[in-house]
C-alpha cells in the first residue's frame, strides 16, 4: 500500500518503487508525530533564503557515537550546500543539547526526534518560531535533495 524508508535511502527506494506507491520516511513520520510537520514544511522553504556565511544549526536528538559519513555532520551539510549553492556555517548539537540562542542560526534542521519527547520537540519548534527562525526536518531536507517533497497532510512524498 505504501513504503517507509530511511531518509538516507530516498533515491534508491524512489527508483525501485512504482510511482503509484506512496513513499515516506521514518524521519518524516516522526516529525508529524512528535513535532509539527506543517511548520517543518514551511521551514524547508528557508533554504532558498540562505546567504553565504549564514549559520545552520543541525540538531540531532540521539547521543550516539558519530560514524564516518554521519547523516547530521556529513550528509545533511552536503545536501544543503548542493540545494543552496551557498557557503554556510554549520553548527551541530546532539542529545538534549540545543544551543539555539548561542549560535543565532538562520535555519534549524531537526532530526525526527525518536529519542526525544514530543514536549522537547515542541519546545525546540517554539524557540525557533518565537525568534523568527525557520525550522525543518532531516527527512524533508533529504527528500528535497532527491527532488521529492512531503505533503504535510499525509506525510507521503510527492514525486
């Protein structure tokens, strides 16, 4: 009926699936369940507004040891640089750390939040919105980097 993938595998899964099979990712589903997918979709549009030197905060809820080719510190910055064509200043945090005020980002890219509570995810969204800073989600950025976008009403990607 539909497919759920890891956001990092969008390109491969999209190529393997018939176009009539709806596709989403774990990150996008978590974004809807624990955060506010419509806010994240709005935030995705801010990629077009970034300028050289802008700070982008990539916030991962997990506190695991990073591996070579890590999604937060390697894959997302590459995808964002490709999408924007800008030289950006990436800042990173993980676990309960969220140095929003300290780094004054122009965009926050938040993970799906599987290790965080809904309350913590909504707090982060609230901090960003109160400061007028767009916030988006890992899965949405990776979908956009693969030429697909998410429908906030269904969490499925449009391809």
